[in-house]
């Protein structure tokens, strides 16, 4: 039997080796995709095998190498990271299935490179999830930025190159300029960067420094896309849809908010932050991001762009949860990671399916498309409900806890912001399936559109549909079967 | 028996070997001979480092004339570290040199290259090992004169003007240095560093010594290309043969930084020179201007060699910045960056050499499709480019970490912000190359895939892997740098 520490290392090793197997089998697509799937499944099983330990209250960990005196590359699995790793590795399996349908159906080029960097990205995400101290987290954070860049700039066109520049500039820029700065500052103040329950900063420095540090962390974690550092996310939408789905709705962006939560809980300490009350203006920053990006989303006609701004908005829910610095906020933020992951990946899967099957990207062209793609549009409708936060979908729980946390913090304005945002969600998300089912086809159909009025069903390839159905079912399951997640996250907030 | 004479052998072997290359004349034999010599010096340097680590500072009286009357060779941790860097780079460059030189230097002059190369190596090693200020001047001139020749060997005729310019500036620098030495000798009657350090407090406040300090700092500032005394550097690096650029970029300015440290912290170790408010501020200011000006200008270059040359000016700024903190953390950052930058810049220029040999150009716009045509070379360029930026898991990160740490330690957070800001500029100039190489399709009719020969790839990847290895496990290098820094500041004896 291998030790838990080894299992953690295997979780990094498997996608790493897998990526090179993908490279080696690049000339034979079927074998290559088998490799991707095998790697994804193995990874999920490995991650899942750690779960019972963490659920039982253990914190398995391992020190790999001492980088600088007193500073190691180390891993330690705690509940929040466990949840994140489970979600990311689980959804990778189905994104891989989806990718097979999408990439072939859409005749993408450089598929081997695509699968290669995809696997490396997953390794980085797992590294972030399991990091035992801030420096390890930062390292994998940067790896994730760098290895998703080739995926964003996948098409190599002028547009995607420009988007790649924005992507890299903002993510690398904020992380070096603010986050690294904050990390070194923390090290100077405390002499440690280990994630410690209750935080490491309490009682070490004055409140002003803590306030500045907190801001440096929150804005320095550019992957959390708090305005005004959100532009990279819409820019990243030039990537192939599976990338947008898994990375820019789950792995990358969730790595961002995950880091915010982790820093709040394990570097600052919830109680400490609550005592000195320095996070209030960041709550408003998050609330403004929530509302503004919802408003921007309403103006976008491109489906993926609209979903991107919706993601920006939803990410700030997590940031808001963290900045409320009370138990319910943290719980809500943690849950939002899971709930939003399943719902948003479904939406992106659907967007990709529409692109592959009907070659449409603009919402205004999608009138009546629901009749030819009923399955896709139904899934889109259900996932939208989860994003909005209606039962019986998982999203209801995270919204509930977040609102509860805001109430407990005595911030009625924030509760109102959450409610208004949900209303905006209703408008900009539900209008899409409505247009699909009840709208009329555009007068001048696009050059590639099929006759839609004959009622013939024309859905995306089967692998795409499998993935869509799994993630949609996931949204419902997470509503009725929340206990494991709840119990896991509860461990964080219990004293 | 022979072990006791290692400090002398360290310098004498390349010195004696150099004229032999002149006699050998046949380029392949000269190459094999020089390869052997450089590897010998590297072995000696490693042994010396181990010895110093175990037994402490080694003092070797040249010709058994005891100090302070004779010339003393003194190997402490810092000198041993620099010796390892210089001889290490010197020996890694050798296998790479053969094919690159054949391509870039006319056939009849190749043996001259090896002669001068060994002389230059001898001079640089001498600077690092000697404990005598005048002897340091001699080696400074040995290394400088040979490097003028090395630069002038470049095929491009502009190499001649570049070498001439360097000759003028370098001579001014060396002259200033020797004037400073003369003034010190006038007041103390000694040339031995340790002896000078003892005598200095008695005469420190005299005008003569104050003038000496000014001459020494400016003289060495010229050699280490501290902004605004850097004007010789870009052209010299751009037009010299690539191998020469690799060697000089990785060692010459670093050794000058070493000499600077020696003078300030050993010779003037007992008197506050930099500690005077104005001096640190001034040095810090120059360092920061260098960091930004160098990086800004680098962004606008079209020639990669030139771009990397300007980046060197910025990187030298980091080293000087580290020195200007006058704290253990700051000096550690400066010293570790000597090593880190040598490795990274060496590998980057090696990549440029590989690109030149296959694509015949070092201009960024001609690099289209290089990512597909030369994947092995470009992968190394990307990794080392990240090292230049200071991305974690590369050596650059370790340097930045210590420099920012030192700045925050002193409460100088605007300086820390400046360090961060200038590394963002590095992102831009590195990225310009990567983008063209990977995301612009190769021009029609270009060869699909052709890599540089193995003898060039192997040394490049050796340095690249070193830059990753010492970025992941930096405890060893950091220990050396930290101890050396503490020793210089007399925190420990």
C-alpha cells in the first residue's frame, strides 16, 4: 500500500507522464485520446483515494525539496483543496470525452499540442489544490498561467495572439506585481508561508499592513478576476470551447478563487480578519464586480463572451464569500466553487455543441435553434437555473449560504446586490434557451446554416452529449446530495 | 603536495597554455588543448571551493614571499564561488565553441581565438583569486586586452569599432583603477588587501583616500558596465563572435562586480565608504535607473543579441542594487545573482548562437517559425527567458526573492516595487521573441526542421538544466552566497 504522501505526488506525476504519452502517441489520434482518458480516470481515482482520509480529519502531506533555507516545496491536503481537486479531476474526464467530439467535429488543428497542454494544466491545478504552503501554490499558479497560454492562443491568428498577450500580461503581471510581492512581505513579517489553521499573520503586524497585504493578495490573484483585472477572462474565450469549459470555467478561475479562500483562511485567519475589520471595502469591490459584469454580460451577443462575463460575476461571489470573513461566507464561497463549476461547464459545453452542430456563435442567430437541438438547449436551460440559484439545483445552496453570510455580517446592501445579480442572471441566461425554443430563425441565415424549419433533430456528436448530460445531472445531484461537500467544508470553519 | 599550490595553478595553467595555442596553430588541436586546459581550471576551482568550505580561507604567498611584501593569493568563499562560476562557464563554453567559431571567425585566425580565450580566462580567474590590489590591476588588463582582441575577431566590420570603443572605455576604467591604487599606496605604502584594510582607518578621512575611492568606484563601474558607464557594452556584445559574447556576458562583468565587492568590503572594510548616506542612495539610484533603462531599451531592439546585451545592463543593476542595501540579505541577493545571471545569460546567448548557425540571422523578425524549426533550441530559450523574468522554479526567482526580501527588510517597499516592476518589463522583451518564434508561421520554402549540432545543444542544455536545478534546490548556492555575504560584512569572521 502506498503512503498518502506518495499518492499526492502520484496525482502530479500521472498527468505529467500522461502528457508525454499523449505527445508520443500524437500520430495516432485514437490511441492519443485513449491516453488522455486513461490519464484523467487514473488521476480522478488517485484523488478520490485521498478523500476518505481528509474526510476523517487527517491532513496527509509531504515535503518534496527544500528550495531555500526554511522554505520547501511541500504539499498538504486539506478540505478546500480536496474539494477543488475532486471537482477538477472529475470534470476533466468528461471534458476529455467532450473534447474528442468537439475537436474532431470542428476539425481543429494541432490537436496533440492541445491535449498535451491540457494535461499539464490539470497537473498544475492539482498542484495548486494540494499545495502545503504559499510558495508551492504560487509556483503551480504560474505554471498554470504559462501552460494555458498555448491553449488560449491555439488558433495562432492575429486575434488569438492579441488575446494571448492580454491573458498573459494580466495574469503574469498581477501575480508578480502584487501576489509575489505580498508573499515575500508575508515571509518577511512572519518567517513562514505554511498554510496554518487560524492563519499566520495574527498579532505580528499592524492593521494597516494587514489591510494592504489583503488587497495585494486579492488583486494579485488575477485568476479570481476581480475588476479591474478581469479582462483576461473574456480575452481567453478565443480558445477552443473545451478549454473555455474546463479551464476558464473550472480549473483556472476556480484556482483563483480557491487561492483567495485559502489565503483568507490559512494565511490571514478568518477570526483575525473579522476582528480587525479590514475587508469591508473588498466586499464592495467584489459586489461591484458581480453587478457590473452581469450588466456587461447582458450587452454581449457572442455566446461565449456572455458566458465569460457571467463567470467573472460568479467568481466574485466566492471572493465576496471570503471577504465576508464569517463561517457562512467561507462555506458559501467553497460551495460556489463546486456548484458554479458544474453549471458553467454545462453552459460552455452547450455553447461548443451549438458551434459544432450549427456553426453559430452569436445569440441573435440562435432563434428557433432549440427545435433542432432540443437536448442541448434543455441542458442549457437547466444549468442556467443552477447559476441563477434556484432549487432543485446545486447553485441554490451556495447562493443561500452566501446571502446568509452577508446577513450575518450585517451587510444588507450586499444581500441586495446578490439578489439583483440573480435577477440579471435570469435575464441574460434564460433569454438564450427562450430564444432557442420560441424565437424565429433569422431572416438571412448564415452561410452554413441548415434549413431549420423541417423539425429534423441535428445535435452535436455523441461524446459531446454524454459530457453535457453528466454535468447537467451533476447540477441536480449536488442539490440533493450535498452532505459530503458540506461536511468536508465544515471542517475548515470549525474551530 | 600539489594541493598546496592549487591557487597558483588556477591562474598559471591557462597563462602558460595560451602561448602554446599560438604554437599549435591547427585549429582542431588548439581546440582540444584549450578544452583540456579549461576543464583543468574548473576542476581546480571546484577543489578550492571544497577546501575553503572545509578549512576556511586559504592564503598562498606567491613565490614564498610572505604578505604584505610579496603577492598574496587569497581564496575565501566569495573568491572560490566566483572562480567556480568563471572556470565553469569557461569550460562549458569550450565544447560549444568549436563549430560556432568555425562559422563566425575566418579560418586562419581561429588559433588566435583560443590563445586570447585562455588569456582572458587567466585574467578573470586572477582577479578573483588575488589578494593584492596591484596584481588585480594586472589581471584586469590581461583580461581586458585579450577581450578587445576577442571582440575584434567578429566577422562584422562594426566589431572593430565596438572593440575600439571598448578599448578606450576599458582603458579609462583600468587607468582610473590604477590611479586609485596609486593614491592608496601613497598614503599607506601597501598593496596587500588585508594589510590595506588594517591601515585604512588611520588615513580614511584624508582627501587623497577620498579621491582614491572615487577613482576606484568609477574605474570599476566602467568595467562592470554600471549605468551610465555602460556605453561600451551593447555594441561589444552585439558584434563580437557569439562564443565571445557568451563568455564575456557570463563572466567579465561578473568578475568586475566581484572586484567592486572586494574593494568596498575588504580593502575599505574597516571604514564606512558606502555606509555614508549619500553613497548608498546614489548607488541605489543608479542601479534602479539601470534596471529600468536597460529593460526599456531592450524592449525596442530588433537584434536579439543587442536585446540581451541591454538586458544584461538591467541585470547588472540588480547586482549593484543588492550591494547597495549593505545588508546580508541584500549582498546575498547580489552575489547569488552573479551566479544565476551567468547561467541564464550564458544559455540564452548559446541559444542565439544556435539560431544564428541554422537560420543565419539574429534579428527577431527572421525568427518566424523557429519554434517548429528548432524546437530544442527554442525550448531552452523559453526556459531561460523565464529565468530572466524570475518565474518560480528558475534561478531568476531566487535572486528576485532575496532582493525583494532585502528591500522589505529595510522598509524600502518602493524599491521592492521597482524590482517587481522591472521584471515585468523583462516579460515584454522575452515575450516578443517567443511570440514570433512560436506563433508566426515560417516563411515559404524554409527548411522544416533543422537543429544545431549536438555539441552546441548539449552545453546549452547543461546550463538550462542548471538554471532550473538551482532554481528548485537553491539551498546550496544560497548557503555559499549567504556565508560569503556575512563574511564580507564581517557579521561572521
